[in-house]
C-alpha cells in the first residue's frame, strides 16, 4: 500500500469498505468457479473483466483471459474458420479490459503484460499504442512500465534508434529532471555508436555533443541527480580505454632477481628487495591487468627461457570466487631442477597479448602486445636450512623497524615497476582530444562550483582531476608519474566528508585510494615508508624490507600494481574493513592488519591465495562483533555455490561447536599455512575458538605471541 | 545501540499483534484484495515474526498444510488455494516451509522440475507458462532452486549471462535488457548473482555509489533517482549494498530512525512513509531493514535468500 494516509476510517468509510469487500468476494469465488470448470461463456468473461477492473493484480484472472481467447479461437462451434473481423474484435475486447485496469492501477504488471501478449498475436493495430503511451508518460514521466512498453512497441513497429533517441531529446527538453529519459538515451546511444550508424561516427564527435547537452541540465539544476549519472557515463566512455592492458608485472621489466632454492639468502650482501627465500624452489610471475580478464594461459602468454621448463605453464587467476577471471594472474617458475646452475644468469622473456584470447568481462580483447624481460640468479644454499619465519617470531614493535639505507634505491627492482604504464600513443588525435576534453570539463566544473555548492559537482571535479593526471602521466619518459592535482583532490574529498556526512565513508574510501596513488606514484615517496626489519633481541642477521602504511586512516587498499614486490606489509592502525586486492601480492609472507575494522573472517579470503604467507596479525579488529557479514557473498562458500559439497568439516568440529558458527573461519584457515597468528582483541577469539584454530592449522607455532607447546623447541 | 543513537524504540509486541490480527481478519477489504497473493503475505508476516523471535505464536502445522494446498498439479504454487501457479508464489511457499524446517514435506523434484522447465533458451525465466520475462523471475528461480539444493537443474551460466545483459549505465539492473535500473530489480539481480557466485560481473563501486545516493535527507531510501523515500527500499537497497560490501557508504543511524518513524506506535505495523497507512509488506521490509542495520534484539536476516540467517545456515550447513 503506497501513499495512503494513516487514519482511523470514519463509520461511513468503514461501511464503504465493507460494501466493496462484499462485492468483490462473490466476484472472486464466481470467477474461480468458472476458471476451474473451464467455462468461457460471455457471462464468465464478463465476471472476469469486472474482477480485473476492481483488482488488476489478480494474476489468475489475466491467465484465464488468455486461455479463454485461445479456447474460443480453436473451438469454433461452427467448424468453419472464424472470420478476421471476429478475431479482431476478440482481441480488441482484451485491449479494452487492460485499459479499464490501467484506470485503476497503471502500474499493474499483469495488465501491461496482457497488452503485450495481445499485440504480439498480431491481430490488432499498433498505431494507437504510441498515443496511449504519451498519455501515460504525461501523467508520470518516470513510469517504467510505460518506458518498457515503449521499447516493446518501438521494436514491434520497427522504429529506428534515431527516432527513439529524438523522443528522449524531446522528453529531456521538456524537463531535464527525467532520469528515465536519460537512461533510455544511454541505451539507444550505445547501440548507435556500436553500429557506427551514419551521423554517430566518429565517437568523439557524438560524445562531445552529448556532453554539451547534459551540461545544460547540470547547470540548470546542479542538485538534481538525473543528468549526473549520464554525465559520468559519457565521461567514462570518453576516457576509458576499451581493451584491457597489462599495467604491471612481477618481476618487473629489466630486473634481476636472486632466489635461494634452500635456506636463507645472506641479505647483508644481496639487496633484500631483490632476494627471495624460496623453499619451494619456485618463483611467481605476476601479470597485473587494468581490469579483470579471462583467457590467460600458455597459449596466450609466451615465456621464453634458455630452458624448456617454461612450456605448459599453468596460469592461475587471483580471484576469490573461482570465476576464471581476475585482474591479476600468476604462474610459478620452477628452479628446483638440477639443470639450473648456481649463480648462472637465467634470462626470461614474457610476451603478452600477441595472440588473441585474453578478454575482458565486457568482451574486449587485449589489443596491446607487451613484452618484458628479467633475469633470475639461483643462489647456492647457505648453511641454515630454515627460513626466517620458521626460526623466530616476528614482532611488529616500532623498535624493530629501521630507516632504509639509501642504496636500496639503486638496486631496487621497484623502480622498474613504473615503466610498464600505459603506452597509449600521446601523439594520436584521440589522445589529444581526450586530454583537451578533460581540461575543458575541469574548467567548466570549477566555474560551476564557484557559483553553486554542489556535492556531485565536487565529486565530478575530483574524478576529472585524477583522470587528467593519469592521462598526462602517459606523457613521460621518466620512471615516475606525476600526480599534479592529488593534493587538491584530497582536499575535495575532505570537504565532501564534512559537507555530506551521510556518505562520508564513501568519500573516505575514495580519499584512501587517492592517498595511496599519491604515495606510490614515485619511488622516493614510496621508500619513505619502507623500513628494514631487524629484531634487536635476535641473533639473526636476516632482514626483510617492510612497507609500513600504519596510522594513515586508510579505509581501503589500492594501487596494488605498484606493490607487487612487497614481502612484509604493515597496515596496522587504519580503518580497513576489507583487503580486497591483496591477493595479487604473491610474495607477501608477513602481514600486519591489527587495529583495523575487519568484521569477519570472510574478509580475509584474499589471503587464501597468498602461498608465501606465514605470519598474520589480525589482532584488535571486529571479527565476531557483527551480526551482518558484508563479505558473505564475496567469498567462496556453499551459500554462493562456489564451494562443492565435498568439504568435510566434521573432523575439526569440537564439542558444542556449531558448524554454522565456525564455517567462515574454517574456509579461510584450512587453506593457510601460517606459523604465526595474532587474533587477540576480537570478539570471536575465545578459548574454544583457539582450540579449533590449532586443529585446523597444524603449521601454527605461535598464537597471540605465545609459542605453542605441541612443537618441541629445536 | 537504540538509545545511544537517539533512535525510537521498535514496538516489537505491537507489530507481532498487528501481524497476527491481519492473519485473522479475513473479512476486511484489504484481505479480500490481497487474497490472490496470500502466500506472499504469509511469507512477509511469518518472516517478520521469526525476525522478532515470535514465530512460535503461530500454529506451524496449520500453515504448512495450507501452503501445501496451494500447490498446483504442475508442481508450481499459486498465490492461494485454487489459483494459477507462478514463480513468485513458488518462492514464497518454499521460504515459508524453510522457516519451519519443512522443505522436506515437498516433492522436491516435482517443484524443481516446474521451475527449471521454465528456463528459456537465452537463460531468462518467464514467471509462468504465459511467458512474461523479467529478471525478478531469474532471481526467484535461482533462489528457489538453491533452497531446494537443485541449482544444477538449470543452465546457471546462461541464467547469469541474461542477468548481466540487463546491466545499465549506472551499474544497476532493469527487468529486461534496456530497462531502467530500479532498486527492487537491482536486489533481484545482485541476489541472483550472489547465489551463483557471480558478483564479479558487478562494478561494485559504480553500483554502490548509485545505491548509496538513494539515501535522501530524511534518512530514508528511494528506489530511483529523484523519487520519494519508502520503507520497502530499506530492504532492497540495503541488502544489495551488503552483498557488494558497500553498506558503510550510507548513514545507518539515520535510516534506522526513518524506519522507526514509520511505525504505527498505537496499533503496530509499519508504513511506506511516516503517517501513512501500515501494511504487512512494509512491516516486513521495515523489520528486515532494521535487522540488516544490526538493530538490537532482532535476528539477523540473510541479504540474498531473504530468510533469517539461522534458517539459511540450517539449509546449507545442516544435517
Ligand atoms: Zn514501498
């Protein structure tokens, strides 16, 4: 019931209702009797029509009419063909019934469908339909039943997309505040652009015109949302490169990597940034694309090396829901075999996109062939046959982190990470048009904001400024890209958080992404957050480089493509709810997420894809504190049919533990091989839960800073 | 939390009495008009009672035997005894049986054959044999089959593909390809994609922003841009935002207050907007919305299956 005032009915109203009910009830039972007895007499149809006039939502009555029409048409008593005029009048009667229903409720699904059904039989004229629609769209310009019906009629009448586009132009000129018209425009324009219909090519010309049209709406009433979504869509179509691109890799192009097959590398002589202790004897190769793609495999990716060990590599999508698509893909190169001579250079070359097959979810092929090369040195084993995390507990205290020596910059492969950015030809006319259009838009919205305090205007300006910086960054040959406007954008988001507090978390998330973009945009700024990990109380000389992004009030993670090289990451003391994206960081072995807002174990799902992860700190989060799990359908589970029914939980179930209460933890931890876990300071972490954890993760040696007794000390 | 945030209180007892009274008062005009979708009404009312931890106040045997009488010989369910079968009513029937842990009373193959038999070549679903296609019916079919543990009876890949073909410029979804986005329709499509593990087809940031912009000054949510707020969108928008993990983008306290302001504090029930007439439909959506907002004292509701979490867990993790 919508829009009816709450009040106690007067005795008269009470009476009127009772009267209506007493009329309707016999109609309903009479109708059902006819229906069940398959009676299709004139009288029966009349009862049915009356019922629908009173209650157009009565589904069975619409069905009955369709059965009746088919019955009458096929059971002509006279055994001769029914003449066309009678057929026409039968269907005309049906159209009349729908019109009487519309008078009662013009949003009745049943009535609209019945009309479609009648027209699709082809015995009625469709000439009246557009006029009828104009009446409805005048009464309510946003009636989506009418708009849907209009698309149906246009198709039936073979109206061209241009004619229908003109109709949306007319509706919009009448009143800019018509989201339905803007929507329909986007549908029609997409079709016209795709078919390259005459007058709708080149795309640049059409999109510029559309932009000008929607500007009028935005400047007329900046607080009306209708045009803004259309504007964002047009901007997206202008700026976005349709085909997916390879934007980052590990190892980066031109880099040299040292790996140990067994034991630890002596990082006092080798750069800790290029050295990897790989007890598995494998190193990951990561491909990071501009968007999720499918079709990455040994036939679309060619890996050349002096050995043939690179044939038939298995590429795995780094996604959490088994979809077969992902933004990041990984394969593991095997250096265990005898033929790899120690200290000998193993050059490798990877070619991406030379053959078709890598496709985005929107169906665009990866069209920019890219190559990258790197060299792997296999280091001889050292005396110690264990790696750092197995030997000693990692302690995240500030005292263990030391400012990085400057020489890191020289040897660092991360400087190469910046070279594989987009290679769009910045001399092309498309590029120039893009850059110019965005610059114009920026100027225009600065003007708008100088006159009106409009939140979506500010948001749009922030988005435009970032798009501008990204586009301009192609225009470089240096190893950094400049974000000339990031400070201004951060200020805009701060302003929005204050002026539109209801959506402050949305702006905060956007703010976090820009902050990370700024922070990772060049090597100097990134290295300022890199620290040497060295536990002073320990005898070990091994050191990790840790990226410490603590206390930045980050609510979201981004810029992963710049961070693929990281082995140790401290994200503590932020406001993270999710760690989506972290699954691409295949080298990560130590992760600190303590003092954040992680609400469920499901939010840790990306960790399942991190083969190297050994040390995890999720202490002081909100796991177990919420009744609503916002990651419930973004992780793999039986609820989303992304996990088969072959999992066996019962062997881990302990007395009085309900499967349903622990399944989230079970699905995460059964695939992790942690040696160290901190979970204190979460509601879920009671004694019973810890017993459960020990059962699920036999590799665990330290829990909440305490060495577990089940492993005798070496 | 309620008093901390200055919210009004949820009138639990009055809402329970209101729902029970609607069920009894079969002579009123309202119940006569609602006769054709009584099974939907049963689902709204009973789920609300369960969320309020009061489902024991109805006779489950009576309900279950009535639901079973609504089944048509084709296997589908009608909105009432003797009515034609339709997917919308079939889902409600399954949901009501799930509330009482009585799905096994069904001939599961018969029901699931009815549903799977409706799938079109392009993956879409008509609501019944008459062929009206709508993504609402895709959701209903997928949700029903999942609850019956028979999702393998349909071509899920094609079903997903059809839903994705209804995606729009704003990241939302319409009822057929080209149709405008609408919060109710978005719930159906996001829900169907959630149940089939296909949420990667959604641009979560784009859709999340559109959805969070449904919150208007009063704190309530509308279903499309420049429309009035309405309690029923508390469910459709909120559940969609939760499934794509963007619910923190709205002001939950303000929304809770809006819903509570729509209560009839004297007679119970919740309306679409403050001071409008209450009905079971909006009472359900109001209470379900508060549950999604973690309002104290309410059972948690699952955003995709639209049933209490313990009921869904029983279906998927139970014996
Ligand atoms: Zn409503």
